[in-house]
C-alpha cells in the first residue's frame, strides 16, 4: 500500500495545475523522446488526480505493460 506522503511527493512535480507536461508534450521544438516522456507524465498526473488511492498500484501495472516497456525500454534502468 502507498505511503500517505506519496501524493504530496507527486504534487511537487505536478506544478500548480499539472499543465507543464502537457504543454511540453505538444511543443514540436522539443525532441520526440522528451515529448513522449512528458505525455506519459501528464497521463500519470491525470490518473493520480482522478484516483489517488489506486495510483501507485496502477503505476506498477503500467510500468510492466508491454506498451510502456516498448515505448520506454530504459526508463527505470538506474533503479536498484
């Protein structure tokens, strides 16, 4: 089960309204890989805002999904 402080940790990355990742994901001056990462982050924030109690369970499932693995094959290589 997720820690009670985890939503607060996510909030600091979200910004005031969660718009930053969405804006970057639509900016064609930003490299495609970076845009894809920001689009994914915006999706994560939307899930977290809609269903905060289920977010961390959903996140573990999302990171293991074939679609995520294909799109971001090295996303968590530096995790121990």
